[in-house]
C-alpha cells in the first residue's frame, strides 16, 4: 500500500484540532492547487504546502484521526470553504414550457396553414354573399388551430411533469447517498452533502468521489475521469504520479484515503456547472455578464455623445467672430 511519507520535522501530535484561530489557507489557494494535474500537481503540493502533511496542518485536520465531530467546527468550515452542494437551476415555469413548445417547426407550419385556410374561406364567403349554401370552409382552419393548441398544452404539461419527477428523484438520491469518512478516529457513514473541507474520505471500488481532494494513501487506485476530462483511459493514482482526485469521477480499481480540499461550487465539477450555466449560480453569472455588457454599451454611447458635444462646441467656437483688441495710442 502506497503511503505518503512524513517529513522528519513534522510531528503528528502537533496537529491543531479544534482551534478558534482562522485557517492558514484560503479557498483560492485550494482552487489553485486542484488546477494542477499529475506530476505538476505533486510538485506544486510539495513545494507550496510541504506535502499532504503540511496541507493538513493548514486545514486543521489529522491524517490519522480526521476531523473532530464538533458541530461548531463543521459549520465554520461550511461558511469559509462552502457546503458540498450545487444548487440546481431554477425550474422552468409552465408558461416558459408553453413558449418552448410553440417553437416546434411543424407546429409553426400548421399554424401558418391554418391562418391561410381561414383567410381563403372568408375571402370565398365574401365573394358568395348571395349564395344559399352555408359557408363551412372555415371549420378546417379552426380545427387545425385547435389541434395545434392541444398539442402545445399536452407537450408543455408532459415536460413539466417529467421535470418535476426528475427533481424529486434527484433530491431523493441526494438524501440516500452516503460516504465513509474518518471523524474523531472512527469511520462514519455520512451524507455526501455533509462532507466538508478537511474530511478524510475513504475511497474504494465503485465509489463516486463526492469532493475534490488530495490522495494521502492508496492501494492500486485507478479512477475513471472521463466525465470531467474526456479521457477514456483509467487514471492511475499514487503519491508520486498523481495525487489529485476530482469530484464526480468513479473509482474503478483499488482503494485509498483522500483529504477533501474543495466541495460544492468550489470543486472542479461545481466550476464546470457554473461555467455551463447548469446551476443557479451559473444563471446569476450569465445575468450579471449580460448586465455588464449592457452597461458597457451604455457607457460607450455616453462617451460618444459627450465627445460629439465637445466637437460641436469646438466648431462653434471656431465659427464665432474673433475680437481683436488693439492698443490706443496717446496721440
């Protein structure tokens, strides 16, 4: 079993446990750490944090005993480093689903055909005012419009029902998904949403890694990272090869221990979700970006209008008559 070597100048008994002093590391530092991969990641971890042992000191945790199961400490970690939860996108309203259903090309063609049919029926009826036959040609156009409306409402209702069922299933899975961690020296099964930065997680074959972390011990560990990196080959992990484990990846072989360094929106999965707009924060980011673009356009227009006014003012000054004052001689 491969295990991280401990420097001679570091004593495990010196690790601070529950201390009210702030942590010696920030979210940005941890995010920068997890951006490194393979040998670069190992080198960056050793040079910047003195290896996993030094990182554990900064995170106020113990590699052997894990975190103390103290609610105040766990809540403080959630406030500083975030909770292991990615807020989902806001559900679409029924009106939005109706609007999306109206965008179907076939329904648009049928709607246009229905209006053309209605127009022709009224035109023919106006030309045959003195005819004794009743005008029933308008029924075809109305029937087409009625069918289109029914299809739109049925499609929107089905989409709304499926989205509600999917969210309910996702919420139930989150409530039933547990993971093994070491707290106060004991192995405990907790909800994946309760994992915090500094937790010592036990990873084994078949697990879905719940957070980003640094490997501290492993036994022939191989991970499938295709969901994040797109690489189909299994990635072998080890203290000298690649110590970075990413959330959302699957353990395919072996086992090991991992120290959680990023959770929720600060993990690599959370960052990708935010950039793709697949979370509530991603929607807010897009809205802020759009607002910034609008503000930039308004600012450019304002500057252009100001410069135009300045040019007009200078032009008016050039066209105004100049009065020259000459000295008056005493003679």
